[in-house]
C-alpha cells in the first residue's frame, strides 16, 4: 500500500513538472527515494565512483558500478554540493558507513573542503530508476509535442 501511495504521489508531482521542462532538486530526490530500498549500515567502496548526482544540498546518489548505486542522505546541508565538479567519500577499509563516513566536496569556490556526514545509506534499484527516468523523458516529449501542435 505504501508503494502504491508513493507511486501515485510521485506520478502527480512528475506530471506537474513535465510541463515546466525540468525536474527541481526536490522532484529528483523524490524520484530517487521512490526507487530506494531500506537503509543499510554500509556499502563496499572500491576507491572510485562510477558517477554521482546531486539531489539538492543534503542528498546525492553515488554509483559504485554501472548497475550499483546508493542514495546518501546527509546530516544537513552540504556547502556547494550542487555545483561541485568532484566529490570524494571517506571510508574505512573499503566500506562507507552511515553516521561515520562523509562526502567531501572538492574544488569549491570558497576553497574549503568541509566533510558532509552521511546520515543514511539506501540501495537504489538502478533498473527501475532508469525505466522511470525514460518514461518521464517520453512523457515530457509527448507533452511538448501536444503543446506545439496547432489547435483546431
């Protein structure tokens, strides 16, 4: 039932953003949370990220492999996260742990590298997330085509 309600709420908010052309950070975060599993204590980190996506100033998704991603909720706002070209993760013996490790934002305009503590880690269903993103792009395209079509 919770999944159904989440999907319905997500559908309504994403339908609304389809007319504006892009997703806000809050809408992206909602999309990622809809495809995240239950919190886990830690995940294996191989010393290099396959990619990452800022989801506002207090959350991000990190890919450790093309088919393995994690939603990281931070303990508070992380300065310059949304504009950072590069991030890093602290880890202990190859494990990134909630409540102990941090996201490090590099090359910030201020020059400071403030660690942002990871509060929660949730695994992402990468396949389902990609399908939802594709459906959203297609819905946006259809919406734009309908808006551009001449009215009778």
